[in-house]
């Protein structure tokens, strides 16, 4: 338990009523989870407004309320605190309640449209290999040293986030690497955290269902850098035209990486094959197990961050060269099979383009590329025709299918994707709403040496339909099909 006044340290209050020295037994912003002696923070969310549940929180035993606007009816036994931004206050309160764990580790955040998971995961693996007990907060999984904690969001809510960080501190972690989504920045989920450094990978078309405009999306990413402290570092991809924009107003030390421009951490691709990448980094030629130009950028980001975190460059390159990437990111299924099958999380136009262009570099000309792709429901609709257009332009055959349709009709999503298919490309396109049947069909169409790309879900082991998550793993399905057809 902590005193309320201590939990409110650094929170900008507009007014307070009641006992500020009272003890708080827990904190909560979901009224359903309130218990006796809890502090309830009323947050205006995207789905509901926590202010509507203040009375319910009090009925369940809340002893103190943080809100932006006082309720019409005041309970004299309750302490009320008003703030301008309760979402921001929640982040600071959560950090204080758990003893400001981000100040006790070197916390590095990774933001960008594509590459966040790979970069954060590689950093976690690298620092573990370098002998530093580390934590990971990612889309695929969270890790407390070696303990795996299931992940539900790219960036957890502030209470979950600080609770995990506290667990990492208690487990002896010295470094923590986390993905920072634009939603998390906009919703103040990272408020109250102290970052040792921040990385920017790239920014392309995504999340316009939430941000409404691309400009708002860029601003959300930039805000993360604007809020960094002067003792942090900011490392950005200079080859992305918005990379240097991220550095415009930051107080952090500024660094860049890239393949094309003169940067602090410059790389050059020597060899790029289905077996891996040979890069010139730091004056040395190093072989890496990751594949494709986009992974050259990811490796540069990881190398630069590690050096900025105080690691010796040669040791970094030695350890980094032996590491594999994140699950479901350009993952070869059953290497050595007659057919090359690749599963990738590519769910944005740019990510799909990068993967297919990488595949094109490895083609000898005789084999065909068969792409299975869908788009998620309740997400940015404007990218649907773009995804289909890119798949058709860079593939020999395309199977349009469902991804996670969520609350939408899968066939309606596919029809919106079909708007991007040119009349000349209709003949190479199949429509199959059942994702398992789509993968099976792609395998049946493939001849020896052909390449099958199954895009969109990557590491996910479920398919979400009408609020229910059904077990489904692209990797398991394609492996089963390939074994069936090879026997």
C-alpha cells in the first residue's frame, strides 16, 4: 500500500477534495476490477468514458477518484482529484505505484510501422547473449528474462506495463526492450516512463482507421521523440523521408542509421540471398542469418542501439551475426522442401511490397510466386485495395482470403480488396474466404521450386471472427499441407 499523495507525485492536479494522505490498496481504470480501498482513475477511452462508472467504482469500494470532471453527486467519504488529462495521469500514477521501475533499468523503445517486433526481439536476444538479464515487451510475447508472459497488445495498458516492468526489475533485468505503438503514444500509455533510448524504423500507410489522417499518424510517432529527456538517445532511419522529422524537437541526443545516406551507423549490402545477408558495418563485413533489404535496416538499428547503450561494437557484431529474427517474420517453413513456403506478418502495403520485392531478388525466373493474403476487419479500410494491388503486381498467382475479419463480413473485406485488382490481373486471382482452404489451394497449385508467401498473420495462432478467437496457425497449416503433398 502507498499513500495517495505519493502516488500522485508529478501528476498535474487542477483540484483536490478529501484526505490526500489516505492509503491506497490498489489502482484501477476498469470499474469492474475495483476492490475496497482502490484508487479509480476515470479515463475517456475510445470505446467508453470512465467518468460514467465513477458511482459504480465507489459502490465496489473505491476510496479515491481521479477524474477530469467531478460527478454531479459528491460522496463526502471519498477523496476526489481532478486533472486535465486522466489518461496521462494514469500512466504517471501507475509508474509511481509500482516504484518507477523504468528508472531502474535501461528501457529502450522501438516505434515505426514495420520492423518494431524484429528490432525489439533482436535487441532482447542480443543483450541476453551479451550476458545482460533482459526483458522484452512485444507484439509476439513478453519476456521476463527467460519467463514468457503472453502478449495481448503491442504496448500494454499503463498498469500492466508497469507491473511487468516491476517484475523485470525484481528478476534482475538490467535492460528492457519494448515496442511502442502509435496508439500507445496517443493514448498516453507510456506516460510516466523513463526511456534510455528510442528507435524509429520507418513510417508507411497504416492505422488510418484510428488516426484518420497520415499526418496525425506521423504526429503520434513524433510525440514519442518530442517527450524524451535530454539524457536519452534518439536513433532514426535517415533513409525514411520522415526519419529526420522525428528528431526536430527532441531533447535527446540525435543519431541516425541507413544504407543510402551518410549516417552515424551506415551499412552496405554485400550479399543478399535466401540464406542470409552479408553487410558491411563499422568497416567490417559480417554475415547475418536474416534475409532481405528491410532486415538490413533492422540489423543496423539494433547495432546502433547496442553501441549507444555502451556495448563494444565488435562483440555486438559477433553475437548479432548468430541470431535469428522474430517468429513469423519472413519465416521459412520446412526449409529444404520442394516448394519454398514463407510466412510473414506483412499486413501493411509497404510491408507486403518489401517481402515480395525481397522474394523477387531470389528468383531465377522459372519458378512462380503464389501469394495468400487478406486484410483484417475493423481496421484501416483504405489499405485493402492497395494490398491486393501490390500482391497482384508482384506475384504470379494470388489467393485473396480472410485474415482476422473480427466483426466484419470476410467476403465484404475481400470485395474491397478486389477494387485494387486491375482487369488484366483478374485471371491470376482466386477468392477463397476460408483461410485454411486458401493455403491448401496455394500448396496444390505450387510446382517444384515455386515460392508460396502466406502474408498477414505471421506469429498469430488464432483467427478472430465475430468476437471469438479460433485456433489457427499459418505455419502449422502450410507445414501440414506441404507434408501431405510431398508424400
